[in-house]
């Protein structure tokens, strides 16, 4: 099926090209910001290597996702094709287990992306509170976080009300504001000689690091946390139903985002450690880019950095807002969420989903701990990636999908690669994230993560009931219409006889 024959998908409009899709997804490189000081706390300068490996992991996974997204061009990325692949046709029994698995994958993906809004609203409030004395005298950090959330969510809702194309325009603007200074901060320390290579080579691994089970589980957890940032550029695939030419636009958008992420993640972590040293990074774990900017550009540089970081946070929130709302829309159209979440306005924007997501994140902001929210979110994201890769393997092996046209194909034998990384995510990284959370934050974030994931079961059962009720109404209406036609038949026969 060629792209020109694709119709609109569930009221979503095919309105963007690969550049616009990439622009919306360019919030992803900013996801490194909360972890620039986090990873060195555990693995010192080896954090540079972790980021590089994690982005390469993203290339491996996203090759499979690109094939799936172009094979099912009407599906919205991971949540869309996972639901499609696991759905069982003509199933017997009351509940379709395959449909439940696909819906749970989409729900996990939604929970992986959705809390980003709260995480960066809290971070923005913290930056504003720490850098601007006038604000800190008037508001608490929580109040600034809440105000930041309301203002940012409202602004993004208004902008994206007019469709994804306008969201892409905002992405262009914010990318220019945030990506360019971020690139400068990644490159300038090397160019000006502020990077001391001894800070990297002399502190490659922590002095007490040993390859025992404790540290191996920690490492799996670190990879799980890292992929939450470094592999998240798969969000460019979620706009599959909105690309004008998905078979060409989607792989290009993924590749562009991946290259940018690889360069920025490696360079930024190297620059931060090279300038501050591992101990200096650990001392400024919340935002080590600020002292780097001060060292390279002076005091004025730190103010510019704050403005740039807040713009970057808006771009991250924009990416998460659009991605999670499309996930909810996809679940609703598949019958895995109540129908109300699939409603769109005349511009093709799933506005009910966006309103619910904004309200949910305002509640999350009340937790006040961005690290705890991220830890819970990483559980959902790890589950979504693992099960989505298993969906790719199923789509390659199951006879029902054998003859589907695949405009973009991953290299031969990629189902084995996908299976390896699927198992790497579930169970290894999932166990690692839970273990790491228990050491650092306690069990609260873990329980929150699993509770949100478990809530999907009653929501899914209600959605199933709603679907059956609508089907019963449709069948009753059809039967009534048929009865009326039968009752009217003798009258029509008399008229014919008279004629």
C-alpha cells in the first residue's frame, strides 16, 4: 500500500513531514538534564560510556519500531502496533488476553511518558526558586512548580488545539532556543580548554566498584534509567498516522533524532565531568550545567543557561504531552480505554486526553519529588519497550502478518536482536530499576509505579463493557430496522400489485 492511498486515521490528520516530526521529538535530548548528575553518582566517568551504549540500544530497538510503524501506518507508534499485533481475531471466551496485553503495553508507554510533564514542572520551579530571589521571597518551590505547571500546560493545550502541525512549529522555535545553547555548552568547554581529560580518565569507575550481584543489579537499573532518556526518541514513531508519507518520513525522523541524541548525550556528559570532575558533578547533581556555564562564560552564562533550560523543559513537556495524548487516543480507538479519550476536535487534536493528562500531572506535582516520579515512570517505560519488542518478534513469525507490505525493513534476522533487547528490558532492566529504587528512594516510587500499571485492569474491564454495550445497541438497532422493513413489506407488495 503506497502512502498516497492512506486515509485519515481515527480523525488524526496526515499533516506533517519528517522534519516536523523530528522537531516535535527534539525535546528528547533534553531528557538527559535530570540524569547528568545522577549517573556519575553510581558509575563516575563511565556514565559517558553508559550514555553512548544506551543511545546505540535505541538504534537497535528503533530499527524494529520503524519497521512496525511503517507496516502498520495507521497505528500510533509503540502503543498502536503493540495493540494491533497482540489483538486476537475471533477469540473465544469472555476476555481477549491478547487485547489485554496490547492495551497494557500502551498503558505502560503512556505512564512512561506522561509524568515528564510533572517532573520538569517541578524542576523548572526549583530553578526559578534558586536563581531569582524575588520569586523565592514570595513563593515556595512547590507553589512555583504548580504555577509553572498550570502556565505551561495551558499554553501547550492552546497551541496544540489547532493540530499537530502547529505543535511542530512550536517545536522548531523551542528547539532553536534550547538545542543551540545546549550544543554550545557541549562543545565550548572543549574548545576553550576547560575540559581536563584527567577528570575523565582518572575517575573511570568508582574506587569501590566490584562485579558482584549488588553492582550488576545496580548496573541494570542504571541502564533502565538511562534508556528512559537515551532511547526515548522512538516517540517520533508515535506520529505514524500523522505523517504525510509514513514509509519515508518516519525512518528519516527517527534517524535524525538518534544522531542528535548520540552526539549530545556523549558530549554533554563528557563536558560536565571534564570541567567539574566526578566529585564536582556529584556536588551539583541537580543541575551541573550551571557551574559549567559559569566556568566557561562567567556569571552571565548561568542566567542564560537557566533561561535556556526552562525553554528546554517546555520542549520536553511538549514532546511528552503530544506523545502521551496520542497513546491515550490509540488505546481508545482500539477499545482499550473508554471512548471519551478518543474524541478529537475538528483539527484532529485529542483534546479530552490532553485535559486529563494535564490534570493528572498537576496531582503528581504535589508529590514534590521529581526523582521519585522519574523512578516510577521508568518502570512503565521499561515494560513498554520490552513487550513492544516481543510484539515485533510476533509480527515477524505469526502467519497472520506474513504477507503484509513492509515499506521499511530492519536488517535480516532482526527479530533475534529484538528478542535479546526485549529480554534485556523485561526482566533484567525492570528488576534493576526496582532494585535501584529500593536502595536510593525506598519502595514508595516502586509501589506507585506498579499501582498505576495495575489500575489499567479495572479501566480495561470497563472499556470492554462499554464496547459490548455499544455493540449490543447497534445490533438491536439493526434488528429493529429489519423488523420495520419486514412489517412494511406487505404494503409495498400491494402497491406493486396495484401498479
